[in-house]
């Protein structure tokens, strides 16, 4: 039975989306100084959401595994984690040790993603990867020699390919037209590399700036996260409008320019891991000595890991250095 061109294209696009770690065609995910979890730390009426803390402390994937354990299993595995966090083996977890652990769990996701993508795109197992090899794996369904621009899906992915190439060239620090694994990591996760900041800012503006004037208006800012359609605008949208007017648009001209976008997506004065470590110590430090004993952490285990809450055992048996 013959398979239609549209079905083939659909399959290709689905495979593409599942394998990709870089630009999202709907532009809804900002590549920036993201919080430690996609969960909201505080909900309505400032209700504390401990799921944010679980994902900050363990990483999203490991936090999900903890949720499948009984409280007893959860505490047992958490105790092993505490021993890893306590680097100086003095029996206490300091704020600095906790901050370092949270940074480690967040970076571990990035390292795992880079390793997975490197294996996918580098079947020849070379020390470097060239653009043509990456393009062949990622955009194999696009025929650049044929005029397919009348197809909106193909047109979109051609534009994404050009953006990828620009980001690729920026990641190529030594300009040898090859990416080492470290440079490939910068390509996949540009928000982690200082020399990639400009490309992150440029891509963010391109995604949100619908009229192409090189800046972001209030309407464009809200439109990037809220499509409307509700009779009454949600409270969080009203709060975002206030955020734009009060904090984002610093010169009060009605727009966010490049410098203001940089301060929004790559803030220089806020460290998520430090803030979370201070929060966890504040919540679990029962004797108020500004550090946590293993007993305090286990007594407050549901703050750190939850239960029915991580199979962190798999990670503990690896040879990861922390």
C-alpha cells in the first residue's frame, strides 16, 4: 500500500521533535536562567509546593522515581544522599555543601543530555562532530535542493536549521569547523556558556518579536506566554504585565531592548541554587544552628524528596564524581 507524502513528513517531524534538544518551533520555552523546576514554588495564597524542592534537590527525573517509593525506602535512600552531600564528613550539611549539591544535580541533567545527543549524532565515535554530519541526522527529511518553501512546516524547519547553523558557528570556539564534545555541549545548552550569551539573547528576541523591530513590546511579551481566549484575564497574566512595567522595561519606553532582555533571561544578581539551599536550611534547621544534621534532614524528608518518594540508587551506584 502506498504511503502518502504527508504521512512520511508527519513521521519525520515527530521523530525530529522527540530527538531534538534545541530550538522549539513554537517558541514557548525560553532558553535562559531557568528555575530549578518547572513547578511553581508557591501556589495560590502562597501555599508552599514541595514538589519544586524535590526537583531542585534531586533533579526532575530522579524526583519522579522517589515518588514511587514508600516513606521507609525514601528515607533510606535519602540518608545515602546526605552522606554524599557532606563532603567534609563532619556530620553536618552546610549551606555551601547543599548549594553545591543542587548545582550538581542540575548540571547532571545537562551532562546526561549531552552524552545522549553526542552518541545519537556521532555514530562514527570521532573526537569531533562536523555540521554536515549533525545536519544529516537532525534534518534528514529536508531536501535543500528542492523548492519546499510552499510547505509551512518545511519552511519553519529550514529556518530552524539556519538558526542552528548560526548557533553551531558560535559554539565553535577554535573555528576549526568541528565541535568537540565540550563545544557541542555549548551548542545544545548555550545558557550555560558565557561566550554564547549573545546568541541566547538574539534567539529569544527573534522568537518573541513578532513585528521584527528588534525589541519586545508588552503585547509581544504577554503573547509569548498567554494566547488569550478567556473572558477574564488570569491573575498571573496581570502579574506579568506588572512585572514588565516595573522590572523588565527599565527605561520605561514600552519595550525591552537587548540589554533589558539580557537582564531578564540571564540575570546577574540571582543564584537559584543558593536561594534554594537557603530555603531548605530555613525550613529544616530545627535547632537554628544554620546547618543541617542528618537527623534534621530525615525528620523533614518530605521537604527534600517526598514519598511513595527516589530511586536515586541507580545514580549512587554510578561512578559520578561530586
